[in-house]
């Protein structure tokens, strides 16, 4: 998925690169200096508050988010919105926190009541932060529905930096975003659910520390959760990829375009996310979980399903300018666009990427030149796809296709085509070494194992169905790989020699899990 489109049990092992040195953000010293100032708590009750009140107690709460937006918050301050209430308008507070003393937005009132809601009414965002840092946002319900549009960018939560420098520490936790009908604009400034965007051309700018977790995004256009930037590598001798980006335990459902995107970041982590229904309304190229121009990103324990359409719409993607990205322990199923895309962009380097110990069940892509795994666009280098189990029940899809690019090696994977009729592999370019093939074939694999893998189920529907029965020819038939990986998708230790495919158990399971 290139910019021609305009463009996830077990322990976590993450080797993230250290953050590069960079100049301090504008005003950062002033924020730090003010950390000793006594913090205050402010309240908003959109049902019974009064904007002429002080806002400093629940009994003297402000009435509107507009009143809160007119206040400048400092280090350690809190802004609390009452549960069970609904506010109309844009919450765009001013000010910033400091290291160890962020500004916090949260809910107050009975925990059984609904999260406080902000309806943006078609503005740029329901919650909008600009050129600031050190904010934590929790337990809100955000929507932003306006007149149908093909020109207006809209978001639920939108953080924008323009010519700022380095902005540190943002936490989004337990925030629900839904019903955002923004235009189908993608990079570098999309519509969507939860967005962190860098713009400008005068001063190199990036985020350092963005954590989005335990949040939901539902029925938004066009991107679910994402970072984006107009800056990147090697600007004035420094690397301006954002650092400290973590997307964890989020659910993204029914998004018009991309599900979760890491763009222009280094050392990011995306884990335990669930994406169901993406590329639902977009005219562009989209994927469930992917990166653009990003290095050393780890995606693990994610589940992606419900990708719509065949113009891309695959679960995972190694894209342009991605280096040393790792997809492991992920599950993909029932995506119309397939499991994996390898698609380097023109004039970029995509090198050293790894896709291993993942499971794909009943993904497909019936549009040429695509497949369950599609190698298209420009060539990458040293892309290795190994110890995955890829099973489809569709005879009208290829398991792998390649329309010309080189640089991909497939090793120790299980490929299972549709029962009876089979599913082809259409790849005369990539390297194949010691894969197991059933209801399909790859004559170019000199160490091919052409045999029934003896999976737990002959018609897999869940990950446990692709575990290996006793006597499977995949057991002990793999090649050891010195990548530091110690366990498989199911938490089993990897034996030496390993099994072919995603199940590395030493014996047959008693039942599917």
C-alpha cells in the first residue's frame, strides 16, 4: 500500500530503538518551570452547570465545553466532565502539562453512569488539541457528525502539531469514538477517529510518547487510529520519525478506510488490537493494520477481520519505506483483500522486514494481481515470511501472487488451498524454501513438503483448528532461525528443529483452543 493511494498467550519481547536527540519543543522550558505551580481541578456539567461559575468544584461546574476551551490549563491541572451528560460543541482546551505533571481530562460522577459525551457537530474534531504536550485523556465518549461531506476533514480526537519541535507524553485511555462522517482524505492529514498529526514545513516536528489504549473507534470515516506527519528521516541531520508510539488493546469497527496506521514512526508497538470491518466506504487503498515510512515497528497479538473490497483491503501490510518491521503472533481471517501485502514504494527502501508465527484462515483476494499474500509494487530487500499457517477455503483466490517484485523469501510456512479444487500459487520470482503445500503447489521450492499437514480440523475456523495432529509431516521439519523468538502463537516453546507452520507444540493437542 504505497502513497500512490495518497498515498497481534505470551510475553512481549520488543526491541525498540532509542529516541533520537532533538531540540526542545517551543515553550517546553516554560512548561517545566511551571510544574511547581499548584494544580487545580475544573468541572463541566453540560446538564446543570453554569458558565458564570468558578468551575472549581462539582457544585460550581461550568455548563459548556466552550467555557472550558477558553481556559488555559497548566501542569497537573484536571478537567473533569460529568458522567451521564452530553455536551455539544468542540472541546479545545489551551495550555500544556509538564514532565510528571500532565494535564488530565477525565470523567467524574457515578461510575455506573455513561461516559460524558461530546458531539462535535461536524467541526474538525470533538476534542481538539493544537501545539501542546503532556496531556492524558480518559473515559470520554466522542462523536462528530455533520452534514454529508466530500471536502471536510473531521475527527473524534485530533492532536495536531505544526512547526512545534518535540511534543512529549500523550495518553488516550478508555475513550470511545463513534459516528464521524468526515471526507475520504488520507495522508498526511486524514479524517478519522483518534488521530495524531504533524504538519508544517518551517520547523522539524514529531511526537515522543503517544499511547492509545483500551479505546474503541466505531463507524468513522476514514481512518480508525493513526499517526501521520509531513516530516521524516534525515532532516537537518536528525531523524524526525515519531517515537514512543503504542497502540494497545483497542477495538476498531466499521471504518471507512484504514483500521490502525503507524506512519513515520520508529520503535512503535501495536499489540492486542482488534479490527473488524475496514475499507468499508473509501475509494482509496486501505489495510487493517500497517505502517508507512516507519522503522522497527512490532505488531503482535492483533486480530484483523472483515476487510471489504479487493483494492488492497488486506489485514497487514509491509509498505513503502518500512525497515525491520515485525509481524508476529497475529491472526487474520475472512478478509476480502487477503492476509498480507508486500508493497514497497518508488524511490524508497523497505528492508529487513519479518512476518512470522502468524495465522491466516479463509482470507482471499480474487482480483489480479492480488492473492491471500500479495507481492506487488516496488521490490523490497530481505523480506522473510516464515513459520506462518495460511489456509483458505476459496478456490477462486491464489494463496500467493507476485507481479514482478523480488526480495521476498517464503520459508517453513504451511500453505493449504481449498479442499478438492485447490488454490494456486502464482509466484515465479520470490524464493521458496521448505514450505508445506496441500491443495496447492510451488514447483520452485527445492525442499517442498507436499503432504496433508494433518491439521486438527480439515475446515479451520479458529486458530486452534490449525494446530497439528500427531504424525503431522510438519513436525520437526523446519529450519532453525536465529531471530530471538522463543515461543509460538499459542505460547508453545519453539523446538529445535522447529515445526513447519505456526503451531510449534511438541505433541498433538487434546482439543482445539
